[in-house]
């Protein structure tokens, strides 16, 4: 991936603007950080880039193409949050299988080997792991994006 461009993004919650006409570009080969106090809109902006939520106005371009409802572009971005976005009743192996079906570039065999290196029992349900181990699963799931795509990490 060469770039992510945010153009005139605005997002409003209950009449309050969380993001107001924000534009910028992330270029390949650089590390970026979003700084701001709580409530400044950092998490909202990352979720919009990932298309986890949608902007009221504006657009996100990945390599010059719209990210909106574009699976090909969404495979180039991984959003990692401290919040678990997977159903807690799933076993780790089921999460890996689901990820393998959803992302064409995901290598389930490598993921299982990494799970073993992380000490994750893939037969256990996610709910049975402490928070730091759940974060290890997130790291495992993003491994294949690191060299191919932009990685968005949101720590609350």
C-alpha cells in the first residue's frame, strides 16, 4: 500500500461534531501518530479509516481508491483495539478459521504456528483468556498485515 488519504471527514454524534472537516494523507514508509486528549476524535477517525463506522461527510482513499464498501481496499488495513471485536464464545481456532475466510491473504497455518509460539491453546474459548492474552491474539491476527498494509492501533 502506498497511501491512505482522508478528505474532509466529518462525523457527528447526537448533534456534537466528533470530527470536523479533517483532511490529511498517510504515506508508505513512515510512522504516524494521532495525538489529542480524550474525546478529540482519534478513535472515531481510525474507525472511519477502517470502515468500522462511517463518516457523515468526506471520504477515505486507499491507494487512490475509495475505501467505502471496497473489500479489496479493506484487506489492506487492519484495525486493532483493546476492545475484543470477536464473539467471546468462539474458540481461538474458530477465530482463525473465520479470519482465514474473511481475508484472502491470511495464512492460517502460520497463524496456528504463531498461536503455539504465543502459548495460545486454540481449543479454548476466547472468554477463558485474560485481557493480555486476548491482545496476543490480536497481535497474531495482524502479523500478516505488517509488511503489506497500514496497521492502525487504538489503545484506549
